[in-house]
C-alpha cells in the first residue's frame, strides 16, 4: 500500500504535481497516466500470485496442449495451434483476472479513495491500468514465445503485426471488463467472478480451445465473446497471416462498451 502513495500523492517529487513559479500545478495527463502505469506494472510483477496466473499457468497449458493430441488436425502442428490461444489467455489473465482482483482489493483498502483526491481521475486510472497491462503483456509474449520456439513453434511471419495489434485490442477489452467488475461489486465478489470467468472462458470461451472442438451450443456463442474473438483472430493471424476484421470489431465494441460503463459506474469505495 505504501507504493500507492508514491505513485498517486501530491508531493512535487512524485510527478503528479509540478512546481512553476513557486506554486504547485497538476502534472500533465500523459505524465500522470505514465506514472500510474509504472506503479501498477511494478506491483503486478512483484506479486507472486499474479505471476503464477500470468506466466506459470499459461506455460503449463502450452506444454499440456503440445504433448496431448487434443489439437490434432487443426493446423500444421499442435504447438502452432496452441500458442495463439495461450497468448490470448495471457492477455485475459493479466488484463481481466489480475487487474480485476487487484483493483477490487484496492477499493476495499481505500487506495482508490485516495486516488480520487488526485488529478488522475477515472479516465486516467483506467488508462494507467491499461498501460500496465500492456507492459506485463509484453513480458508474457517474450517468455511464452521463447518456450514456444523451443517446442518448435513456427508462426507465419506476416502474422506478427496483426497478432500484436489484436493482443492490444484484447488487453484493452479485458482491462475494461475487469475494471467494470472491480468497480461495481464487492472485492470478495470480484475475486469469485473473475476467477470463475477465467476458468469458464479459458475452457469453453474459444480462447485456448478452438470453437470447432467445443459443443454445438458453445460454437454459436463464443465468436461474440471477447475470449472467442481474441483466440480465433490470433489463430488466423499466426497460422495464416490474416487479420480477422470481424473479430477485431468485436474486441473494439467490447472495449468501448465496457470502458464507457466502467467510467460511468466505477465506485472509488
């Protein structure tokens, strides 16, 4: 909790207040967001539970899907089909579950109430959290890609650009959803909801397991979920080098709707 005071207080040295002509003035919005994003990212990386959720579990899932025949017949190799879904799972783990739980307990312990007294504001808080998710996601991509290449991953080179763009869109959508949950329900409920949805979306949401391998009822739904849109579009990118415009649009809509709802109904305490 002490770190939050460093990131969000009003002392001149912390960047949220600047001295001009002997008077303190709020730092620019960009600087406020960058400082908040830095603090959020460092907090996530120092949390052992967050690292398990963000790195260890996705790597275990990657190895499991690579050594089992579950994905046989869906692509040139098991690992090629598995990696895009695992990258999507990383985005959901960090942006939705990790940020949702952290924000929920920040509300409980009064950290967000303290932030509400600074010029950061709701929009700045959400932007800072999105930035921290992108920083952690970059580290996840590096770690997962290194393990995947060791397992024989051969992505289509043309798929990297659309794949990275889609990961950013997915991270924004899941961060908005995580903040919407964390900012509107009790912390205990946030913990239960985010963990339950992580399991359900990871197993049946089309994010790791392609829709073709899901029950018929799920196949008609998952394409409209952020999990299904991100998982399917990343497989299109890294397996075929294509940009799935429909899935990208779904992610943009989820980001816009959930982000607007979070800004509108987010409660500081």
